[in-house]
C-alpha cells in the first residue's frame, strides 16, 4: 500500500532505539514511504531533537539504557506541544502485560521486533492519518469557536447599545442630560481606581471591575423608562402614590437587566449593572430603598454609584467642589460608606 502524498512528505517521524541496526532499518522504511525520519539513540537525545524537529509521529523502543520508552512517553504526554503526538512502541517484548503497560502510559500502538516492513508502513500510515484528521478537526473547531464568539460579541454589543439607548430616554425623562451621565461614568471609574489602591478594597476591585463599572454606571436609572415622565419631571411635591412609582424604578431596572443573558464577560456587566440599578438608592444606615439594606449588605458597585451620583448632582448646581464635599461629609455614615467617602474626598480634584 502506498501512504505517500503531498502532505505526508512533510511529516517528521522520530525513531528512538539504542540499537543502530534497528534505527537503520526503520529509517529506511520511513524514508521509502516519503516521510522525514529523525533518529535518536536514547530518550534523552530524543527530547533534545524534538525541540529542533517537532515530530508528527514517534516510534520508540521500550528497553533502553537510562530513560526507557515508558518514561519518555509519560514525559511527552505531559507536555503541551507533544501530548497529542502519537507514540508507537517498538519492542522484542510481546507479553500482554508489556503491551498493556504501553497503552496505560499513553502509547497508541505496538510493533514487535523483528520488523515486518509492510506492518510498519501500515501502522505508521494509519496513525499519521488519524493525527492529521485530529488536527484538522481541532482547527475546524477553533475556527468555529472564533466565529461563534464573534457573533456573540456582536449580539452583546447590540444589546448594550439598546440598553444605552433606553438609559438615554430614561435620563431625558428625569431631566438628566448626557453631560451628567458622562460625568457619572468617568467619576465612577476614577473613584474605583483610587479604591483599588486602598488596602480596604485592593482585593475586591480588579482592572476588569473598573472597566465594567464605568460601562454600567449610566444604567443606574434605566428603570425610569417605566415611570411616567410627568411624575419624574413634576416640580411640586409628590404624592405618596407618585413617590412609590418613582421608587419602583429600581426594581423595574433590575428586572429589565437581569432578564438578559450572554457570555461570561457579558454576564459580569449585566450582574454589576443589575446591582447598581437595584440598590443605588440604598443608604449606609439602612434608611434607603427598595430593601432597606445597610452597610456591606449593599453591593459595592451600588455604593460607588450612589456616592458619585450625589457628588455629580451637587456640583452640577450652585455648589462648588468644597461645598459639595462638606455636605457629603455630613451624610457619610448615613447615606454613604464613610471609608469610600474618605477616598473620594482625597482624590476629589481628579473628578469631573
């Protein structure tokens, strides 16, 4: 049978045997098949040659001085670069326990000595084809995964764009302009970065968390999409019923966000966005809404957005930075986490 083709000519086959005549016989068989033989007289030498000539198939003797074939196989099967390379054991031993041991350490096949050229050709050809088919299948799976991931990313981007569009409408309904939302987003990032440098929060805030809270912060009031515009923009005092409608925006927003699903990265964004939308009106002393959470029962992202939102609101009006911080200092421990406020106060000159 002829196993030679254009691709097969490129295949490198490593032959390992401490007996020179065995190496010569196998080298000749492999060369005649059109493959590229590389020979080694020991397991140690084989490990050196593999770095220079990565093989597609290995023919290894079992009984050799120093490192035997079983030990060599174990080493190669643990290495990322060689774990999938098929290994055929060659040996004068044909006892069942020897053959079983070869399979247990990761060998794919077994050829007994003395060699029958036709048997060597057949087994080498079969395992090379299996190896190439496996590689092609892995490559197809890799390309398919890339394609699926790209589609998922596009879907996630479209979902985010829809969310931001809804958030813009909600902000307009409550008279918050784009400049306010942009300040909120940037200032949440700056505060989170400063918190990452604090011993209190360095283990809780990663670079990914900082990126995510910047993206999620503008969705804090997305639930206002479900509250009547007339109530949100009402200049006189709200009735008890109207106040309940306004406060319901936290649960509306959380429900809208939690109903979305995506990849793990996207779910991180959704989870943090949901926490922010649901709990950014909770107070440190438990006097907030919707659930009256207190202290660290309140998700950290919601604590950050709550404090930054207050700062942005105060500095948007007639108060300057120092005046805003003075007001917030009185509220720290009641509305805000006092530790986060102290960090915010120290880096306030960096805020927009």
